[in-house]
């Protein structure tokens, strides 16, 4: 790498990814799922920019719902990421300005920042690093550099970049950013040498902040104030809520990139995909001789050019042609593959109908572990609860339900009102309606138990938290 400056990776990991429903849901979005290999997309992003000669430790921007995913999955790789919490969704501009300001505080005003989405796929990481090297040289010349992708087809789901004159440091000026085109316009863009806009950038922190202040002073002021008044929360950096919420919701493209005279582009040919649809997931898979891409427990007969994935039951198909089938334990999506862009509208209709599976998986992750629905009826709900060693649930009570707990594995420390006692395997207890209670795992192995809830209302919002070590009370 020609630059002598180390680069701070900033990874944006707060999206919800509803276009990949039913696998990606609001409670566990696509960046924290394994879609292109053994690691999650977020973990692959972390590994591409692992600290060393080129990079500082990453800054990860996410929100309250995903903070423990971000920390846990980084720790699984041995990476000590700086995790910043957005108190509200305000799109990418406020998040990037806040992260660039924090990068300056940690590493100096002249630091370079590499802004990456946490949910993209890069199939050739070494070629990506070569593009980063080229972009760093251009950025040091006073440019905000975007990575443009050489198109392989006239896609209508991506924004495009019209390439301008060559620059002395390498790369090209950006003549214009253009929005997602129709198919005929996309075909013309392809013939005229336009590039796809990957939505990933490399820039001097000071330049990005200065340009944002020039074009969006209110947004920039709010982001800077949110950093100035940030607090520590269990090792997370929590941006100030009042300041951050004052920022308008804008993408960095609309706020800065489309206005600045200092935008540049380097072309990238490193196997990039934003996997923004199931059709895109199919394209990065390995097709069989019939053109089918299958994953999980799947059996097909006389089927061609289809994508079939099961993360639950055996899925079988006969005579499928250009279809996509995605099955989880509690939901199945079936559609022509060329309708994958309509999944977002489908999920919106499920949410409007208040169907729980629109947002929640059967297995729900919490800071202390997981719970999974086994069976649900009119006045009962049966769950399998797993509490990690040393973890504890909040001290809480319920207005509408009682609970029965049976320990299957491990040891439970149970508090009910003024009593605290231990439960071991095959032992059980009863939590009466209104009882103040807590469950903890004092052992060295996972605590597993079966919970049976009974009552007139069994929603998750019937939890009154009195005390919580994860600051959710």
C-alpha cells in the first residue's frame, strides 16, 4: 500500500435486510447470518479489514437491538471492535460523520476512513485490498473515493456512476451519481462505461466532515454533538440520544457525495454483491448441472434454474423452473426468481397483519442467551430457554401470566420475591402471576430449561423489568 497512513475501517451494521425474509428478519438481520460461507457476512467484513499493517481496529456502528451480536461475533474472531450505538435510525450520513469524528479522536485528524456495509459479499478479498490501496492513494490527494463495480449486466436494482476524467493520483473523477434506472437506461449505461455504485467509500475524515458541514450543517452539528456527549454503556459507546435524533435522516450519497466536487471513483473487480435479494444470493451459489442452487435438506426432480434452501424441514420439488423456495422452521417463501424484489412488499403486508413471523424467528437472541418457541396455544406458550454461563435475566414481573420452569441441563439460580434458591436437572419451580423473579446461570455450562407460560396474555411486552445488568430496565 503506497499510503503511509493506517486506515480505520468503519462498518455499518444496523440494517434490517427484509428483502431476504424469511431468513433475515428484524430480530436477526442478514449481516449476522451465514449466507456465503461458514462465517456471517459481518464476520467476513471484519476479516477483510483485520487490524495489522494496513488497518486500525474497526469501528462498528449498530443499534441497541444488535449490539450484543456485533460484540459476540467479533469476539468469536478474536477482534476487539469499537462498537458505537445509534440511538435512532437516521440512515448512513449521521452515522458516518459520527464515526469519522470518533476515528479522529482515536487516531488523529488526518486519519483515513474506509466505510463498509456489513452485509456485502466480496468473493475475491485480495483484489479488494488492491482496490483499497489504489483508493487510499487517491484519497490522500484530497478525494472522497467510492468503489465502482464493473457491471456484468444491465441491473435496475443498483445506482450507477458516470465516470469522469482521469486523476493524477489514479482513479477518475465522478462525473455524476445516477439513481436506479429502468432496464433500457441500464443497458445504455452499460454500453457507455458506467459503473455500479457499491455504496462503500474511502476518505480523509477531515475532508468528509468539512464537506458534510458545508452541505448539511444541521446534520453535521447533530452528529458532532452526539459524539461529544457520548457515554460508555457496558463498554459500548452510546451516542447522545437528543443530539443524534436532531439529525435529519439522509444517506451519505444524498448528503455529501452527490454535491461535492471532490468525489472520485476507483473501479473494482473483486466479486462484489450487496446480496439485496434472493436472486442475488442464488447468483453467488454453485449451480448443479441443471442450473439449480440448493442448500440444506432439499431434493429436486426434473427442476431447472431454481434456488431452493431449507434451514428446517426437508423441501422437495418437482418440475420447478426459475423458482425460488426458502424454508425456515416457521415460514416458507415460494416465488418466481425474477420477483425477488417484491419480498419487501410481502413483509410489509405481514407486518400490517401483525403476523409475528414477519419480524421474529422462533429462536430469539437475547444478551443472556436464546429462547425458542416449541408450542403456542390460546392460553399457553412453551419455550426452550438457554442461558449462557455467568449470565442472568432481568429481575422482572408479569401482569397477565404465570410460569413453570423445568431444568433440563445445568444449574439455575432462581429468585422469586424474597427467596433465592438453586434448581438442578429434572427439578422445577412455579412463578406465580405478579411474582418478582429472576433466572441466572451460576455454572460453567449452558443452562437449558423448558418454560411453560399460562395466562390471559402472553406477549413479550408483558415484562416489567425492575433491574437489569444489560441496562434494559
